[in-house]
C-alpha cells in the first residue's frame, strides 16, 4: 500500500460514516487489503488497477462513494477518523509481526523474488510464486 496521508485518512473516515459503526472494523480491513492489492498491481503492471485505483487508501475510499465532507467539529467524524487511524496502526503492526515471525521484509509480496507464504492470495504481486 502506498504511503498514507491525511487525505487518505479523511476519505476513509467519510466512507465509514456512511455505514453502521459495527461494520467499521470489517470495512477498514477490506479497504486496507484492497489498497495493498491495488498497489501491488500498480507496481507489477505500471498502471492503476481498473477498479481499485492507484494503491492509495484514498483511491479505494473514493471508489466506495464517501459521504460529503462533514463539519470539522462533528463528533461522529472525529470518532471515524480515530477508527481509521487505529485500523491503519493495527494493520501495519500485524504486517510487521508476521514479517518478524517469518524473518522477512514486511511486504514480501511486492519484492522481486519468489515467495511461498500460504496467506499470499492475490495474483498481482509476483508472477513466479513458488508453491
């Protein structure tokens, strides 16, 4: 996934506001995974993914149709922004923990070498996946 900016966080929070709060963790996990897949696709094919965009969290969020920009002091938007930040931090910590357990780079699917990780499911990262 590409570097996360303040705009990415705001766009993802606007998507969360369109859904019930109980669905936020699942929705954020889906958006982070889709951004990662789109970034791997962009690196491999040197163009944006046709549905998921350029690999940024904002491109994935905007494809989902976020709500209009809320008032800055709106408590619901602040809670959604906090949920996005927490999800991003958890996603990165999980990726680093898995890499540490495998003693590899945190993002092996985007490396220019064959991989054999059983959790590696998306087809865009490396054409020579060893099984």
